[in-house]
C-alpha cells in the first residue's frame, strides 16, 4: 500500500501507474483520479466501526460527518454489541439457531437507552423477551 501526498499531479500519476503495474494499491491525497482506494473518515466504538466516505471527492464532508456523528456513537454501542453477541453465543450453546430470530424488534425496543442509563440487566431481559416472542 502506498500513499502519496504531493502537490504535483505528475508525481501522483507516476506513483499511481507504478503501483498499478506492481499490483500495489495507491492513494494519492486530494487526487482521486490517481487512487486505487480512498480512506474513509471513521468512528470506532469497541467492535462497531462506522465509516464516512465520498469516494475522494470531498474529504471535508467525510470529516464533517464523522465529527457530527461521533457523539451519537458512544461507548453504549460497544456494550450493545457485546450484549447481543453474548446472547447469540448462549443461544448457540443451547443448540438453538440464531438465524431465524428477528433481532430488529429488540434493537428497536429501547435497549440502547437502558444501556445508556446503566440498566444492563433490564436491557438483557428486554432482549431475551423480544427474541423469545420472535421465535414463538
């Protein structure tokens, strides 16, 4: 992987073409025509990774979106993922399939708010109740 960051389009193009010939991915900063890939702006909370990309057309918009949403995706999302993963593993350990379960009602049930309030046991109970009603 190669990243160029020059103000010289001829250098960027030469590096890009050399990379293409060698099978190496090249990103030319602020020069999307000479990119094999672009770098998204990202938010990471535990296992959650949210990216914003504009195909290299406007890195400023990608950064603006990341800043705008970074407070929305707080640590409670990592806790939510952990809670669902634990329940999924418990179901599998009990010999149940998790594929036919409808996880969306659980996610829409207010679990995230319960986690934000520190009420993890209630969030887990709500998850289990939603999953048991979806498998009935």
